[in-house]
C-alpha cells in the first residue's frame, strides 16, 4: 500500500502535474502487464457471456477455441486488450490519486468515504475513454473468423450508428466501473491497514499484498458482474439497432432466470485474482521506484 501523504496546499499546487504524470505512466504500465498476462481467461469470459449455447463451460470454451483457432485464438484482440488495460488503469490510478489528494482537506468526510469516492471517481473517468476501447476488444474476441484490425472494427461500428456506436454499452459500463473501483480501493486499503504493519519486512509485505489484491479483486466482481455481462452482450450485438439494458435483462431472465446474471463468471474468478495481483504489485513497486517523477 502506498502511504497516504500529508496534505500541503503549496506542495499540492506546484507538484500536481508531476504527480499526475507519474500516476498515468505507472497505471499504464501496470495495467498493460496485468491485462496481457490474463488475456486467455478474458477471451474465455467474453465468449461464455455472449454465447452460452456454443460455450457452456470453461473447459469446452478452451477446447473449442483451441481446436478452431489454436493458441492465437486466446490472444485475439490482444492489442485492443492491452490498449484497454493501459488506458483504463492509467486513467484510473491518475484520477483516483488526484481525487484522493483533493479530498484530503475535506473535514466532513471520513477516510473510508474519501477512499470510496476517489476510487469511484477513477472508475467514472475510465468509462469516458474505456467504453470505445472495450467495444473494440469485445468485438475482436468474439470474432472467430478472422483477426480483425482496428480500422476494420471502426469502419464496421461507424457504419452502424455513426459516432454514437462507439459508446455502445456506456451505461452498463458506468454501472460496472463506478461501483467496482470504489469498492476495490476501499477493500484494498482497509485490508492493507488491517494486516500490513509499519516496518514489516518486504517479503511478508509482498505476500500480504498478493493475498489482499487477489481477495479485493474477486470480492468486488461479485456484485458488479451482472453489469459486466450486460455490457458485453450489448457491445457484441451486431445489429444496427442498439440493445438497451432493460431488453438484455428482461430477455436473459426469461431464458435462464437468475442464472443468467452470472453466466461466464467462472473464468472471471480465475482472471480477477491474478489480474489485480499483477496490477497492484506492479503499481506499488513503480510508485516506489518513481516517487517524484
């Protein structure tokens, strides 16, 4: 856990651009590392979410993907995915840290409220840039016929509804990212304060950070997973007419009942722990290496 700095108005004013730049770079690098190394699980997750008939389980999805497309099938849309991860976590950490510093002098908010609001603000900022990038990623991952290029995806999407099509699934993304990142940082900071003591040796600290990051990552996916599922279905829907959240929820519930809302959650659990461990360990280490970028 990066130690929370004492608030100083002059230092805040003059040092803010450098801090934001540092947080952007460190978030970008840690996000790219985590996303790329967990890409196969993300591909399986998206395919199970979009087509439960063709991909009913983790094992069948892995097997069908490998038989049809080989190893490269698991890394379809990898450049989109890396760009998504780099952009998401770059913006997330920079916005969250900025909000965290800005909220420090606010006397009527508790520390826990400040942490949750800062994380939620980071999640909101992510939706503005991340929605189009996630749209490219999802489309590439479910395309089993060819390796789709950015240019081809943008042309296809633009032909559907113009510039509005790039923000297909925005509100589902909003209801996923704003609560999920608020909850993640709250759980992460709370557990870090609870279990990591001042002066603890680096070996124990890293081991505890691994456990805390993985646990926080898994815990915050459970309540927000239905929003992620709805987002994937809306974004992968190929028709020119955009699906609404209400349509997806109504049709899914009619077909599968409550089970619909957690379709494809198994690979998400397998991905969430390692993903957040990799990202948080990389970010914490980079923040120490570049404390005054």
